[in-house]
C-alpha cells in the first residue's frame, strides 16, 4: 500500500504553515548568537605583532643560515639519529586524522607556548568531522560515490601533508628545549621551507608565540596550495564540481570550536560552539586570513581558550560529531539498502532520541597510504611577509545557531531530493 505521505504533492517538503515559526526561530537564534558572542568576547588578550618585523626579517632571509651546523660528512651521530627518530615518529603518527589530531594535542600539553599546536588540534578535529560527514546522515544521499571518495582524498591530503611538514618542526623545538640547544639549523633536513627558520630562531630568543603562529599559518596554507588546491586531479574531481562550489551546503566552510560545559553529560545543556565561516577555500590569501582569525578567536579571548582547551582535554577525538553534540548525533549506524544511512523525516531542529548518523572515522574510512610531498619550496618571494600583521580579533564568533542551521539545510536538500525521486517514480508507474 502506498504511503499516504507519498500521495501528497508536498511529500517530504517542509510544511508551509511552519514557515512563520521557522522565521521567528531563526531570528531568535541569531539574536541569541550575538548575545553569546558578546559574553565570549567581553574579556580579550591582545595578540600584538611588531609592525617593523617584516622589514627586520628581510635581511635574515637574504642571509643564509650558518653552514657550521649543516649536515656533512662530519655530522654528529646524535644529530643524524635525532632526525631519523623524528622522521619515523612523524610517519607513525601520520597514520590517520585521529593519530594526527592527538599528536598535536600531546605537543600542546607539553609545550603550551606553542599556540599553533592547539589551533592545529582543533582544526584537525574539524577535518575529521568533515571526513565522516561524507558517510553520515545527509551527504551520503546527496553526493555520488566518486565525489565522496574524491573529497575524502582531498581532505586527507591536506591533513596529512600539513602534519608531515609541521610536526617535525614542533618536535625539533621540543628537543631543543630538552637539550638546551637551538636546533633550528636542522629544519632543512626535514624539507621545511626556508620561510620558517628565522621565525623559529626569533621564537627561541624572545618566546613571543604570535609571529611564530602567524608564520606557521602562512607556511602550511602556502604548502598545500600547489600540492593540493592547484593539483590537476583535485581541481577536476573536487573543486570544479557543483557540489563543492555549494560549500555552505556541505559545511566544509565551517570551522567550529566546541566550548566545554560540565552539564554536557546530562545532554540538558549542549555545548555552545565558537567558530568562523570560510568563503573561498581555493584562495590561499583568504585561507591565511581565515586561519589568523581563528587564532585570534582562540587565543585572543580567554573564555574561548579555557573552554576549547577543556573540551580538547575532556573529549577524545573519534571523528564523530557526537563528540561535541551527543544529544543530536550518534555514531551508531542504521542503514538502508545500499549501505547508506536511513533518511530522516524529523526536522533538524528537534531533539532526537536516536540522533543523526555521524560515524567514527574508523567506521567511515580505512587508513590510506600517505602521499609524499613534492620536494619544492613554496617560498620564492618576500611578499609573503605582507601577511604578518597584528591580528584583529573577530567579534561575532558564536556559531551554535548557524551550525544547526547548516544541518537543517542538508536535511532539506535530502528531503527535496527524495520528493523529486518519489514524484519521478510515480510518473513512471502512472501512479502520480
């Protein structure tokens, strides 16, 4: 017997009579977000950067690093062994998004002066959530299997290439602290861009994390630009696709920092989310400024830093969005024929008992071989120093409502797609 809902010409579509309530609810959500943004940003910590620094660094870039410490036939065995150990450790921890994300956190716990390590940990969590979204409640019904696999490959490439470049830098600093010697001269042994040594040297001398963090943001985004964003395969299979150009639909443009609250366990008071929206992923300048904004949001506001770090400490990263919203997401799969998650008719704003599927990374994707980075230094112009500026702290940072709205958009797209398919099926069978 035909489902009554399918007989309706509006099957699967939101009820038009709910629209006034949805508008009111949306307006209330935005007002609530502005209020919480104000509360989060009332106290702030400036992240100053000496505007003379770019000019001062220019001479350092024009002077090569002292050759006294470069590897040669007389290199100390201990240094050779150290580099070998760091390479092996990097390969081991570059296994997947889970191992990378936790490696960043372990570095930050041991060396909290490395601001970039915490930023990388939280952004890497978002990378994992984007990977599992591809096998989750909504996107698996909207994207072809080929596009799903291609987007995952792109996300994995960005994630693993950045880790492979940045982790040896972090570990070399940790070893410098342990030994009491500045080991920056070993950075070229790991293929690190010539852009980075002056910043690590300055950090070793003055301990100011702001220029180093900005430099790492500039370096890593520039590092993946030619290796991923401008790669012919990803441009053809991912960036040129209509689905990717509708990034707001896929939520690949949202980066969120869950803010810990002890009542999370009861599910009665879900964690709020701070975050930002990236408009154009393909533009390296926009990604750099976006990263600097995330840094300002995280370390410029003590409340955000305290709550985001508490979340990182309290909640192990699994790749499932149930890590931060267990009241709405579940990592347990209920599948339909074809292995895709069951579609839900429930409005995305409701509190669900079963939740929307957001699988763990281990359930969604197998580990993939790491793609070796091309041996090429992106740094060929001093124009990159123009990115070094005092960070302007963003003011509207609460993303709780907007993130939920994104889930609403995804669900609406699924319902529209199902309604269209049901209508087409009825027309083919003469039952429409």
